[in-house]
C-alpha cells in the first residue's frame, strides 16, 4: 500500500515512516507536518492510507479529513491519538476512519493495523472487478481478451449498436478537476436517462474515457462543449477527442485511432472535440525555427542580463504560439532550443548544465501532449539559467532568489506567500520578513508588479486578447485584471496597448 504520514512532531513523523519501511512491505509516499500539507499531498499522490495526528497547527487532522472527503474518492484514514485526546478523536469516525493508533506506538500495533486495512482494500478491489467500467477499462487498456457478447452482458450495451467513444487527455489534472468532469457526466446521465453510458479515469495514461450509445450525440456534444470543455480547470486544458464505433467489437480500434489526435490540440485548440475530419483538413504552413531568438538568448547570457534573457525566452514562446505547423514540428522546435541552451550551458557554465541534466528535457519534451506541457518544460529550462545567472552567495539572497524563480515559473497560477514558504520549507513569517528586508517591498506587491510587467510585454509585443493576457499572467477575472493594471500604470490595458502603437 501507499501511505501518507501527517504529523507535526518531526520525531514521531520520521519514526512512523521508518517503522513502516523497516517492518512492512508498504511504501511511505510522503510526510506532511500539518493538515494543509497533508491535504495537498493526498490529492497529488492519491495514497491508499493516510495516517494523521489530530491536533496540528494551521489545519488539524479532522479538518483535513473533512476536506478530503469533500473532494470525493476512496480514502482510508488512521488517526494518531494520545489517551487525553481519545474522546476528541471519536469525532473522526464520521469521516470514515478505519481505526486509531495510541501513542507511544509499538511496531506490532502498526503492522497489524496496516495488514487489516490492506485486506479490506483488496476485498474492495475484488468486489469492483465485475463492474462495467472495470471490464471496459481492462478491454481497452489492459488488452484483456473479451468478446463483444461478454462486454454486452457486463455493460448492458447492445452488442451490434453504434457507439460514441469520448476520450480526454487530462495532463496533470488533480482530484478537483476529475470531480468536475464526473459531476458533468452524472448530470448528462440524468438529462438523458435512456442513454446508456459508462466512464472511468485511467491514471497510467492520464486519460478520461466515456463510452455511450451514439443516439443524442449532437445534443450531448453541445452540452459538453458549453459547460465542460470551455471551463478553466486548475490542472490546465484537457484535450477532448471523439470517435464513432460500429459494434462493441469496434471499440478498441476506435480508441487507438482517436488517441493519435491528442497532440493536434496544440494547433486546433482545446475548446471542442477534435474529429478525424478536422485533423485531415488541417493545412500546416511552412516550418521556420526562430534562429534569431537563439542569438538574443546567447547575448543576454553573456551580458548576464536576466531581464533580456527572460524577454528572449518569452519571444520564443510567442513565436510558436502563432505558428500553425504540425504538432511534431512544434516539439522539434522545443527540442532544438533545449539542445542549443544545453550546449551553451555545457560550454560556459557547468552548474547550469548539471541542473539541465537532472531535468531530463528530451524525455519530457518527447512525452508532452499539450502546448502547456511543452511550455512548462521550457520554463524549467529557462528558470535553471535565471537561477544560476542571478545567484548570490549569502543565504538570505539565495532564499529570495528561489522565491523569485518560483514566481517566474508559476506566476500564471494561484500563488500565495504561505504556499511558497511551504515549498521552501520555511515559515511564512520568516519569508515575509526576509522578502521585505531584501526586496524593499512585500511579497504580494512584488507579485503584482511582476505580473503587470509581464502583461505590458504581452500587450506591446502580441495581438492576444486582453482577457487571454489576463489569464496568462495569473488573473482569472479580466475585470479584476483591468482594475489592478490601471491602479499600477494609470491607464487601462487597452489604452496602454494603443499608446505603444
């Protein structure tokens, strides 16, 4: 089993992890020092078991369990409790707690309880083996040999009917995004009660798959495009594809056909179901690698100008965003730029080169499916350069440099002082004080100025719509972006753009 340990006392936390690693075959996939960290790690790593203390700072164990239950999913909790807390711990029973462990812990107590939970989990998995979703998943993903008659019997589908296969590549989607998707399909099922459909998530391939009869497809497509495909999800856009299949025996072939279309979201967008007709009709333009950007990056690197290096990197991304070429050529462009920067680092800065080696750029670029994934890898590459170009010797400035590097990589996402402090493993109070002393302004003011500065470059250098630029720099609400921009510059984004022309 995969186990997460949440405990604020480091000796107890490490002791439990070591005990599990020494005395069992289970794996401790993470350790968290409070409920906030525990909740984030549980949603990210999806452990089989969460062992948590009750009383912890920031968010206690009960609050964490309640929050995780709200996200849905199958959680198995074990609470840590002292005798003085036992009555309080009983409240946890309503959150599906399996059992409790009393401090101080004995190895046999932990191993016995985990063995009991493992038996329960295995029983649940055996009970789920006959479900239609499990049968369809095994047929499509695991290549289990099932006849059309078997699938029809398990799933309630007509063996020779006409089906619609809907799939989405979901990238780095978290549990919240998956819940949004499941809720929308539950509502569809209620709206079309005569429509037989089954859906499931495949973690190994990061896919969502739904199989339904082809009747009412146009109504369902319009409903999904209006209420799901255009919705901004925290993990980034999903790539949706659809394919018609004749008979249950045609599902596997249809699935293999449509998976090849995921990468075309890079050029056709993410707000529609990509069809075979759209892919075949796509007419790419001649491919041109932006060699001039290489020269800008090299000059900025030699001058040790962080700002010019960052601006050149952004120009590279902007050139690619407006380039209607084949998806493979977009990947080739990123690969070529990564190779150029790798050679530059190898020749002039061993520290940067060693950092790039750890990033495994070739594998990540080759495995990317969306533009966002490619740009994420590129941001990591650029960040490695910026970090080493701007590094300073004293520990205070090093901490602030890591903070600024994190802002550079994640400014388009939701960022908080508390979240960055947790990543750096320091307290928010210490980071706030240090940031004010070194930078001369507080964290939120710096973040706002950083985002507005980036917005200015996009307003001057691109024709992107203002609401798109707002999202690019971390403002999901365009009206709020307009207000913040005007407060910072004295003019609206539209007026600023007009003044630059």
